[in-house]
């Protein structure tokens, strides 16, 4: 049986882990939570520790794509997301897949360079 590398083994991620995924500050994530009402990670315990699930990370990926990658202001990103929720999600998904493919191709190139 082949190992499934796409399977995500973690259920919850800390704010630090999510910030590192996107190379953001934790304060940026907290600010985006205030600005985007659908971005609401679970808070646990008396310290209200944020626990991000995959659905939260997908929302952050979408916002990150619009704001950090494509250069939209927050207000414009909100309008785009609200006006075309499915289309914006789909574009973010396609961009993520393309980035993954590029990384795989770069790894293959390194392997080929090593062989040659």
C-alpha cells in the first residue's frame, strides 16, 4: 500500500504554525480575524488559545493570495471575496496547486542535476 502524502495528520494548528506557513506575523492573523468575519478559529481553554483547522487555513490562503500575493488592499479583498466567493476560492486553490507543482518540478530538476 502506498503512503498517502496528501493526508493531513494534524487537526489543529497554533497561530504560530499558521503564521510560519504564510510567512506572516501573528498580529497580522489576529487583525485579519477582525476584518474578515468568516475567519474564526476555535478558541480553547481559559487562555482562549486559537486553534486553526484546515477550513481556517484555506480562508487565510485566500486572503493571503489576494492581499500579499496579488497586492489588493483589505477593502478590495473583502469586496472580491464577498462578490465572488466561489470564484475567489477556486483561484486560490488553483494557485496553491500551481505552486506545489512548481516545487515538485524544482525538486525533480535538482535530482536530474545531481544525476548528470
